[in-house]
C-alpha cells in the first residue's frame, strides 16, 4: 500500500449505474475502516444528484448488488445487509480494513495452533489449541476460552468460531484456520471452568468431549457452581458433553483418528483431563499446572488427587521420552515430549516442568513455603503462596493444603 490511501473499487450495475451515471468508481477507505452497513450512506453521500440511489440499493436485499474489488485483488461480492467490515484476502489487506479480534493465533506444530484470548475482561488470557487434521476433514478445538469479552472496546470479532472461520492467520499461509467452516469440529474441554467453556455454544451440534471420571460433577444443575459462573455472576453456557473414558482416542464424525488421546488427570477439578498427541509428542494439560501465574485449585479440587495425576503424567512422559523417536512437529530430530497448558506455558519440556511443579507443591505441603496472603473466596479461607513473577505460585482453599499435609504424614507414619 506504500503510503497510498487504500481504496475499494465499486462497480455499478443496472439501475445503480443509470442513477450514478457510472459503471465503476474508486472509493477511499477511511483510516478507521469502512463497514459494509455504512457503505450505502457513503455511496449516497458521494452522489447527491443520483436520483433514488439509496432506494435502489435498499430494495435489492440478499443480492450481491455491488462487486467490490481492490486494485489487483480478486473480485469479491458482498451482500449489503451483512453487518461486517469489508475484508479482502491475504496479507495485502490494509490493517484498517480488517476487524480487530479478541483472539490471536500462532503456529505450534505443523498441525496445531495456539489461539490466545489476549485481553479478556477476566485477565485469564486462556490458551485454546486448534489441531487441523485435513485427512479426517476435522479440526480439534481444545478449550473455547472466555467468550471474547475484551477490555478493548474496539474488538469486532468476539466469537471464537467466527475467528477460526474468517480471520486470516499469518502462520497459516494467511488463511483462516477453518475457512468457511469446511472442516468438522470436535471440541475437547480440559475441564468445565468458565474461562475454558464460555465459547462452547459456538460449537453446538459438534461433539463436545469431556471427562467421564466424575460424571455427576458435570450435571447440568451443578454447572453454574462448578464452572464458577455463579461466583462471577455470569450466564452458564449450555452444552451437552460426551463423557469419555481415560485413554480415549479422539475420532472425527467419520470415525477417522485425530491422533489425540484423552487422559484423566483429576486434581485441579474432578473433570480435569490432559491430551496427548502421539505423532507430535505434545502434551496438553489444561489447568493442572502452568508457570508464571498462580496454579489455582477451587474448593472442588484436591491436591492429594493432583499429586497422583502428576505422578501418572511424569511416568507417562518418561516412557514416551525413553523411546528414541522423531516427532512430526518440526525438524525431524529425536525429541522429548513438550507441555502446553491452559494459561501461560506452551512448548516447554514436559518432564522438567512436571517435576518442578511437583517439587514446588511438595514444598508447600511440607510447610516450606510461606503464606503471603489470605482472603475469603466462595465461603472458604483461601491462601496464596508465592508472588507474581515467581515461576510457580499457588492459590487455593487452605483446607486442601492441610488435607494433603495430613495425608503425607499418615503415609510416612
Ligand atoms: Zn480452571
């Protein structure tokens, strides 16, 4: 665009051409972009003498009344009544023309992208992962974020699905991750907390997989409380999960493998799961652990159960690492499993992170870490260990730490 004002080219047909006396016109795009819904007024104001131009455009609903092209771009047709901004394909679009989105995507592996909700009003900045499997005509979505509510009032795209289907991603050759929704969705929820499920209603009609470990935990009546939506006074999304067993291999609607296994790893919540991508040696652990932000347990969690799940994952990763193998995630060199969490942590060596998190939690339970603050949360005395900027810190009801301490003492006796 090199300094030139970007323009769109408008082609006039039939009555519109008669009224304006033109067949084509270049219309400059203002800095702040141009909404299609405002295009009628823009054109009318450019042609004050064009008899009945507004009526001509207005009376042809649901038809592509105008062909809009930008110099050297492919021709695109638009429907005047869709309230979307003009966007043109690929990276040639002047940024002023594309809508701002609540999400950003970057590539993790040849198949998988990290989608981050980067400025949400809850300050959760949740990680969403999308694995594209063209051979199965499917896209697996791990978690759905917190619904696109952003601190940035200029955000136009709040729907995760709209982002996936319409927003060009530089790391994906400038294409949306699932352009036009041509791949079937399979959604897996690492657990039912609000910051992982608020986008789930976008995917109604697709399989929504969740843990069968403690099925009553996901009962519809319990969801407002267990999702923490009640505590935040927000509407609980409605969805009907398909509860799957430990070791379940995820398949598409056509029963093709997506190369991802579900592991039950309760602790953070009873329904917490991890997912393992065998070919790419990638482990996705949801909120079981992450670095640089407090690991949080709600009152429904259990540190005792968490230790058992972490021991399971440590063994699991050790076995995978022990087999000399090349993963399909990159350079073809023998590699170790990498860990990707529901917040903050991605692409880190799984074994090291798991062991370090476990050691930290052992220190807390053994009384080697100090409580830095206390407050009441959901009717319980809640303690925080560690500070912002520490690699690991913890926030949970004090009862969970004391239960774990008792449990260890009993085991040592
Ligand atoms: Zn959570």
